[in-house]
C-alpha cells in the first residue's frame, strides 16, 4: 500500500511519460532506510509495465561492493545475448569487464558506450538500481556516466540511495534528485491503522506516530509483536538512537526468536550477495541444514525463497549479518566457499574463504592476491585493493605481509580510497627491503600532495626522489619531475617553491644514453627554472618533439607512462607558445586516456584540450569536451566551465562557478584553483570593460607559477593595467612576455608581445606594433587573441581620431567575436563602433545558429563523412542518440541527407 506519496508518484510518472514519447530520464531517489523508497519504486515498476515498458532491476549489496562490475553485470545480464551485435571494441571491453574473455584492462568509456547500446536497443525501458550506495566503484562510475550520456534513448534510469550512504556515492552527484521525507501526521495515522488491527488509544497512536517520525517501515514494524492490550493505553516505544536502527533491532529480535537452523540459514543468505537459491541450498547442505528450516524464516516475514532469495528489506540482511556471532559468520562463509565453483567464480570463492579464516592463512592470502590480479586486469582497482588488503591481513610472514600491504596501499591510492595511509602504516612495520622502503616513501609523498594540494608534498617528493636515486634511477628522475610539477601547481614561492625544487632536481641521476621524453622534459624544466627561460626553451622543444614523435612510433613509447606526463607536456607547450603542439599533445592525451579507460586522468586531458579550443575560438567543441568531462564526475571539472563562461562573457555563470572554485580551493588548500579562477575573472572583466576589476584579478593570477608557466596571465594583466591608466603595473609582465616571445619565436608569442607593447606605446610605434601583432597572430590558431587585437587596435585608432581605420578594425573584431560567441568582447566592439558613428551590423543569421553546441559538434563530424557509430564513439553517445540528434539537425538546417550537410559551411 502506497500512502502519502502523491507528489513523488507524479514525478516518476512524468519521467515515464517523457520516455514513452522518445526522451530519456534520470533520477536519484534518496532517503533514510524504511522511508518508502522500495514501495515507491514498486509502484513505478507496475506503472511502467502498464505503459508498455520493459523493467530491469539491479541492486547494490554491501558484501558485493568489492567485486568490480558486479552491479553492472546484474543490470546487463538479460541483454548480453545482444552483445554480439556490438562493434568488436565494445564487445571486447564488456567481455573483459564481466570476466567473459581475457584481455587488457577495458576502456571504461567503451564499457559505458556498450551499456548504452545494449539498454537503448529495445525501448522503452525502466532501469532501477536499488541500494546504489553499495555498488562497486567500477559499476557506479560506468552507470553514472551512462546516465549523463543516455540522450534520446527512451530509457529511464533510477538510482536509489540510502541516506546516510554506506559508501561514497560521489559518482551520482549532480544528477536530478528526489529526496523522500517522512509522511505527514494524517498519512502516518492512515498507514498505522493498516498495521494495528486492535483499537488504538489516541494518546498511544500519537506517541507511535511521533516516535516513527513519518518513517513508513517504522509505522508498520514497531507495533509488531506488542500485546494488544498495550494499544489501549500505556504503549511505550524504546528510546533508541534512530528510526532505522530501531527497525533493524526489531528485525534482529524477530530473527533471534527463530530455531537455530533457521537463524543459521538466514546468516548464510545474508553472507551470499547474489541471491542464488541453488547456491544457498548447497551451502545449507554443507552445514547439515534441512530445507524445512526456511519455513519459520518465511513465516516471520524476513525473507522469501524462490529461484532467487529475497530479504523483505535490506535492513533485514544487515540486521541478520551484524547480529550473528563471529563463529556463525565464519561458518557461513566457509560453507559458501566450499560450494562455490573455483573454475566459474574463483574470486567470490576466494573472498568467502578469506572471511572464514581465523588468524592467518597463506594459501587463502595467495588466492586473494591472484584475485586482485584478475580484478586489476578487468579495470577494477577498488576490487584489487580490497583483495590485497585482506590478503595482507591473512599473511603469516611479516615481510610478505608488508609487501602485500604496500601493494594494497598503491591500489587504494589509485582507486581514490582513503585507507591507503592505514595500509602504509602496516607496510612500514616491515621488514621491507630498501627499494620497497623507497616506494613506500614515494607513495606517502604522493598521498600527502594529492590530499592537501600543497604543504609538504613537494618537499616529501624531493626526499623520495633522493632516496630512490641509487636504487632506481629512472623512477628517481620521474619523482623529481613529480616534485617539480607539484611545485608549479601549488604556486608556493617559499622554500618548497619552483626555483628551490628545480635547484634540488639538478642532483637527479643522469639520464640514460637514450633519454625518454620524460627525461628530456625534466632536464628542460630544470634548465628553465634555474638558468632562465631563454636557456630552457631548446631543451623544452626537444622534449615536446620527443613526445610528439612517439605518437608516430608504435615501438618507442609506453602509453601508460606517456599518458601520465602528457598533462605536464601540454602545459609546457603552452609555455613556449606552440599552439600546434598543444593541440596535438592534448588530442593524444585524450585519446590515450580514453583507450585506457583512465577516468581519473581524462578530465585533466579534456581540460587542456578545452582551454586550447576556447583560445582557438571553437567554443562549441570546448563546451562538448567540458560536458564529457563533467559526465565522468571523477575530478572537479569546474576549470573548463569557468574559462569557457568567462570567454563567452557570461557574467552570472562565471561568478557562480568562480565562487564554487574558490570555496573548494579553500577546503583543499589549492592555491592554483584560486589563481585559475582569477585568470578567468580577468578575462571576463576585460571583456566587460571593467578594467580596475580585471587588474585586481589579473595581478592575483600573475602571482601563480602555474599561470606564468603556461603564459595565460601576462596579456590579461597588461591590457587591464593599460586600460586602467596604470601602465606601471604592467612592467614586469611585459618584460617577461617580451623576452619569452623572443626566445620562443612563435607567431602566438610574438603576436601577444607586439600587441602588449602597442598598448603601452604611443604614436607611430604603437601602430607598428598593432600591425605586427595582427600579422603574427594570423599565422597561428589562437583566433580569440587575433580578434582581440583587432579590437584594441580599433579602440586606439578611434582615440586617435581616425574613424575610418577604426571602423574597419572594429567591424572585423565584432564579426569574429560574434561568430565565436565571445559575447562580452563583441559587445565592447559594438560600443566602440557606435562611438565612431557607425551602427554595428547585426550578425547575419546562419542556419547553424539554431543548433545547440552538441548538435553543431555532431553536424561537423557527420560533415566529414563519419558514421553515427563513429560519431557516437567520439562523443560517448549511442548511435541511436546520434540519429535522434541528426533528425533535429536536418529539420533545423532544412536538409534531408548527410550529403547535403557536407556541402554546408558550418562554423
């Protein structure tokens, strides 16, 4: 019976109606245990079936949270017969993820795309994932990614989360939410009347309603077992901590009243997360429990037996398992291990066996270690970490235990789990050999840096690099580069600053005779920060050429190592003003991250690519890249959103994202995030013509080693200072920008420097610099800076009284800025044009103006001849979604075929 949920029912029914009409829907339903999530979702299932939907369920189980892709497999199992119709890369990724075939760790994005294709095949479809807070990490990431890219699939995805969650459910943050509160007094009384058949005293009724706090399960369960006479008066409820705990205690009391065999059968069922009835009966037989033992448990309303074993409520499972004695839990796991087929499901057998051990057991630990290897091969870092952690606990020999704890700590850190430091403490108890001790020191330093984004991180990385020097020279050099990158990112100019770290890195071991790209990058950066920019540029160029050369040499590069350093290489290409190299390295970084399914590194790769797309004036593609990064939800993606919003001139959006970044940076101690926010605010204020505000923000941004390294801050500071009438504030930035441009010798650098010199110059010299800047910037891909150069040149000409020349420059600037969507700068150009006496022409309407950013990206790709499947693979959308977008694109462009799209001139 569903009582008091009319508004919530309407929300769910609207989702179904939209999907039935060809759309998709996603919703996260949150609430405490017993609040009515299950009843509401059962109503939704019944409604969906009546509307012609197929319904597919999956559920997270606490004991299953360590098995990579277990939850995803539940959801997809009925559709796997159709997997043979998927493209081979998607088939392979899905097969490896589910342990159906051997292969390299699957591309997490290919897994997501395969799931999209499977779910979208037969719409409409309702997918309900219950207890999503207990999904394994790999499943949660993929399902959340799918939810954010589900598009026009006639698919409704509903994730049910218990508050407070049992595990981190960050993957689902940002999705539409429906939070269930307790029932109101009237509805609570109505529901209570269905549970209590005896006459109920008004005072007692009010007390029960008050104690239950509107929790439906509490209203149904708390009166159970109380003598009828108590309902006439004097019924008292125990004063316990919370409603869910009170309900759980009630389930425990009910279970404890059962015969011993029935209680033990419940424990086995609670320890077996898959609900496989056949497996449960085999385990029961192993323990000598007859099938008749199920009858009392079913009669008590705790669970039901069919092809699947289902507990009445998730709280029953947790109540039974927690109430069981350690001995009974071990007996249950031991029986399950004995009857689980080692060939079919070796990892679950290893896990059950490990839970049955008292003390230590090397055989069980070794079996878990093998399971960790299989989990890692499938891309399940969190699962591998859990297996290794338990293996370390079971290991009898101290030296082996320390090694396993160290490996577990590495896996936990890679998976983003907080227990890595605890495992390092176990590993530090040793004994460890010198190399392992150095690796422990290195991991400790990396955890410190990533945890605080500053502080002691660079110094600890330096110490680890020094320790590694005689033991592992190659790793030592990489660690020195880690320390240098950390110093650049933190922006600390004290003892742990870039110059100090670079000085220390001069002591790094000599590179090998055939230096790797990473070796060249370390040497180039050390030279740059110790001997000066001009001295460092040749070495930086050699390093960047090496990274780029390896793109064409299949045998010369380890893609994993390359992927790790391309983030720094791309920013270094910006530091030498090489726009072509930034585009090439960023595209490669994105490709490698996608191929490896590197969810943690893809957003950083997309960020560099997005920044360069923005600077190139391709705002629609930058927006699409930012949307893909946002769909991963693995690291903050606000940086890309902020820079794009600032260049678009969207003041409210920029201010909102900026405030969020500053707030988050304070919590993490991340100064670079604040500096990046200040850069974006400088761009915004320069576009709006609020030069004093731009000067304040740009001055702050220029204090960052990261932003001066990548050359983002200089030109904003110089323009803001000159337009504010305070050119003396631009001196340091102008000197540095000019010397760097001369050393780099690229059109991007030389053009920015010439424009900046023009801003501080007068008379014929200023005009010469403006013309030089335009000529140089025409020869690179940084279209935004070319457009802004036309703008400032036009402004200067107008102030010189040369209206004809000013109009020509301002018309060009207005057209370019309007076309790319730089709204604030375009408005600034329009104001200047009006000041010359010319009304700016409205931008000629183009058919493509009606397209959304995503539709424009799809149209561009289709115009190159790409198929829907190929476009979908690039944008992480299913072919069906691409086809739906194409129908909209054809309608908006008044065309009927892909061939016609190729003939259009899309911006």
